[in-house]
């Protein structure tokens, strides 16, 4: 390297100027000792861009997954709004929550995941889109830990099986009034039917996803299992009562609640007598799963403990036999559950129904009572008709908690009785 003299001279200045110009017009190719630094910088830049793209992709994928698992589908939201139409109801709160969820989805954010209490108390049954197979599988899950990690208050689930309107809804509303947290309501109606009730009614938003039902076919059993399965999703439901639109309570809620929650048995009528309407309906093709001496009949209107309800929902073996071999003129709704419980849980069944009905007139349907028949004496006769039964191993005269069939014209008289005899 040439060293410059500290003494300035004309020649030196010219030489320095020439060197400066030379340095400015030096070749554009990088110097050999630093070319690798530039290449490394470019490689790092490209790598950072790739990593950033991957991270953005993962974030977007995770957001979509959370929305898929935790956010109701648009069809569920529409179904919810459709079911909530009430006489004088106000569903602005539910619509506001739905709109907020939809807005969060549009903005790319996800709602909060469900809490533990959302799991044990799933709320209104309208929201899910599960098939029967998925619902029964989900409902049949049983915790292995016996102690509950929350304060559990046993509830009675009332399962309403109806084609459409509930003419005695006002009576049931009085029956339930003041007992929130001790009961739950589920309604299986025709798929396109929507109950027209106010937002304050215990029936508001309680319709379950349903399917068509034909009288005297296995579809009635399917509807019963569907009601049980939806009710089993709420882990506080301990007892399960099946009632119809023509059924009414003949005692007040505290009496019914204490009677059921404290019972050691379920209440399903189950018998076999040698008549065409009972033993004569047995199909030999049911053997060996169901033998002739195991065949049973009973009232469709059952009351079940949680353990037995779980087993019925989970059963596929006997349900398949009845679907295939208990065809019209067999009436599966009168035979499936009585036979199943006789085969599997005979000792845990009281072998009687708690729903009074009058078959004394004969025919395929029981007697129906309207306004002119319903009196204080009539209800008293249902309560104390001379029948004695066992309750937890002891005799009692309180054998029927509900009664059917009643015509809609009887509503006014029954409402009047709530302040006197019925005491609700």
C-alpha cells in the first residue's frame, strides 16, 4: 500500500485527486472478502419471510378450528331463532348474543370456548345438530369419578311427547312455578311444529331436534330415546318422566319431586298375560335374544332413574330386535322398555306405572275426560281409588302422581282446582 507524505505538494494533490476519482469509478463487482456477507443477508431475509408466512398460516388454521368446534352453525342459529317465537316473548338477548358471535366470526376472532358448567348443564336442547347415533353415544357417557366437582342438585326431567300443541301448558306452568333448579323440560313435537309460548314459560326453547313419529311403530320408541338422550346431557337430571299432551299432575310439585327423587326404584309397568293383546304379540323370530317367557307388556308412560335411562339409550341389541320383528299390531312402545327392563333390571323396577289411565271402556284407546267429568271428587278418586302399592318396600296409598287422558275443555276446571285440591 502506498503511503502518502504529510507534506502537501501540487503533484501529491493531483495524485490524491486521481486516487479519489479512481476509487469512485472502481469496478461494480463486490470485493472477494465480503461477497458471502451479502449472500447470507439475503438468505436470512428469505428465511424470515418463509417463517412469517408459516406462522400466519398456523394462526389462521387454529382460528378456523376454534370456530368450528365452539361456534354454533348458521343453521343452528336460524333454528334457535325459529323455535324462540313466543306469544309475548322477548328474545332480544339471545339474538344479541347470536349477532355478536356472527360479528366475531366475520372479524376473524373466535368466541370463548365452553366452560365446564356448559358441559354439565348444556342449556336449551335446540342448538345441537347431532344425529340419533351421535346423540345416543354422547348421552351414554358415564363419569368414572363418583364425586361431582360442583354442587349438584338432583332434577326431575319432564319429557313431553306430543304431536303439536300442549293444551295444558298453563296448568303445567303453575305446577312448575317457584321451583326453578329442581326440574327441566323437554318437548318432542313434529319436526315443523313450533310451540307458541312466552319467554317466561318453562316450555320456552325446550323443543328438541325431532323426527316424524307414527303411532304403533318403532318410531315412538325412537322418540322416547331421543327425549331421554337430550335430558341425559344435563348431568343434574336424576329422574325422567314421560308424559303426553293429555296428561296432568294430580299432586303438587313438592310431592312429586320428593316421591321420585327419594325412590329406590323406577316405575315401569311390566307384565305378561295370555291374551292376544299381550302374549299373542310375541314373535318367535325374536329368539334367542327375547324368549317367549321373557316377553312383557306395560304402559308407555314410564318413570326412570338416571342409571336405567342411560342403559336404555345405550341399548342397541334389543332395540334392533324390536325394530326388525315387532312390526305393526305388535306396538313396540308398549313392549320394548317393559321387556328390556325385565331382562336386565327387574329388581330395580317397581313394576307399576305412576300415571293413572282408564281402560275400562275397552278399545285401542283409553277413556278421555272433558270439562263435564272433571270434578274435585273425580281427582280425589284418582288419588285414592282403593289401590295400594309399595314404595321403597313399604305399602302406600299414593300410587299415581299423574293422570290421562284429558280433553282440552277440562283446562279451566283444572286451573280452578289448583288453588284448592291440587294446591299449586
